[in-house]
C-alpha cells in the first residue's frame, strides 16, 4: 500500500486516526497503516488484536505528505 492510497482515503473521509479507532473497527478495516517509528506498545496492541498492518514512512514524513496538522502513528482505512 502506498501513501497515495492513504491520502485519497483521507480526502474521501474514509480514514480513522489512532490505535483506539483501529482497534474499534478491528477486522472490518479495509487496511491499517502504521508509521515506521510507531511505539512498541502500539504495535503490540495491534498484534495482540491479530490485526494486519502495513508499515509506511516516519510520523514526521507522513505528517508532511498527508498535509496533516498533527502527528499520527496509526491510520485505519475503512
């Protein structure tokens, strides 16, 4: 998966931000993406819930590329 797909999802209003949202949606999620510098405890929560995810760029790079005004380490495409 690419950052472009994530950006398109944000523009379409189909992206949830944060690990709590990803855990709520769970297996119903189309895709889950994490930043490569995501905290270990966050990765463990996703793995414990048996959710598959793709690793993208760093939080800083994603913030710039996705034109966000906040850093996020977990993105859930619904």
